[in-house]
C-alpha cells in the first residue's frame, strides 16, 4: 500500500498545483482559482409564419376594359387608351406565370392621366399575390402602358360599386 500512496499523493498535489487551486494563508497571495465557464446556450430563432394580410376585394361594375395579355418574351409591352367617366373606378389584374423559373417573371402597369399627366406605376413580381386590385378616384382620359416578362395578365378596368 505504501508503494502506491506516495506516487498518488504526488499526482494529487501536482494536479492541484496545475489547476490553480493553491492559496497561501488568508492573505490570498497565491494563485486564485479560475471560475468554471457556464455552458453556452444559443437561442434558436423560431420561424413563425408571416402575417397574411388580405386586402378587401373591390366590387366592380361596368367594365371599361377586360382583356388578357400574354408576355411570352422578355420586356414585352402593350398600350391601351381609355376615357373613364366614373369618379370611382378600379384596376384589377391576375397574373399567371408562363415559366417554371419564377424569378424571371415580372409585370408592371403604368397608369397615366393624360388630362393632368399624373402617373402611377404598379408592379408585380413572383413574390406578390397573383391577384391585385387598386381603387382609382379621378375620371379622365387614361393611358395604360403594360410591360411584362413570361407572364399572362388578365386586366380589368371597371367602375367601382359602393
């Protein structure tokens, strides 16, 4: 038993010395023990579904324009000119992709009041909802410039019902 006692005590003393657990008296002039680091906990971000906002659907009446446009190439354009008599009307369109690569699909419609030359552009990409409606409030002569790539668009310009 003596044969193993002395080497094991030397190992314990050596381990304490290496670990920094030696202090000399109450004055604290020796090496202080380093605190054991706490285990790290990483918060995993939870993916919550984004809030789906549903816009109210406008009730449409008499139609000024109801037509389908196929934009089978890149940056195809169409243009229409219509006189709107009602002060309350709307633009409505539904986009259908013509390709499996959604990133290449896009659509824009620029609406210009030719009486006042005010214009507004509405755009669609594959990230948007395929059905869009926009209320309009001013009668007059309008030009609709449509630009698209690899999409089919069903466009309706109609009177808005209350």
